[in-house]
C-alpha cells in the first residue's frame, strides 16, 4: 500500500510545484506567498513520498496533505480539480495497496506451508518442469 501511495505523492510533487505559477498568474498571489504555500506542499509531498516505506506516520501525514491540497481550492479555484483527482488517486492507492498486500501475505503464507511440508512451491515446480 505504501509503495503505491509513494508513487501518488511523487506525481503530486510535480503537479503542486506547477501550481505555483498558476497561483501567481490567475489568483494574484505574490511569488513569495505562492512559493511558500504550494512550494511547501510540494516539499512535504516529496519528503512523505520518501518516508512512506519506513514510517507509518508518513502515510497518515499523506492524508493530511491531500486535505491541504483540497483546501487550496479555496485560494485558487482551479486546485479543486487537482485536489479531487489526487484525493481519488490516494484513496485508490490505499484500496489497491491493501488488496495487493493481502495477496502477497497469502502467497507468502502458502510458500511457508509448502516449505514446511517439503512440497515444492510454484518456483520449485517451475524448476522441476
């Protein structure tokens, strides 16, 4: 799950970074404010993407980041669309990641049982054939 979420965050870094000039041109924010707000969000997404695999809190912080991107829609209306898209990708990443993690755990358990029984697993059967 965390791998898929890290990929979503990595793409989000690029899109949030591109929101800085949009906020300056369309909404009239000063470059310093736009850079601080959306540049900070992009930096946070980059850090969280790097920490997804090692720290559980980074996953929960990713949820907070999705909420802040959605809230950015109050400041720059075009960011509503991006916030909704990335929140949807985040939720899809969590759901698909959980399903993938469950399948991997099941395969690992089957492999452990096969090793304990002494029967060849899928890899052993492929090598034998």
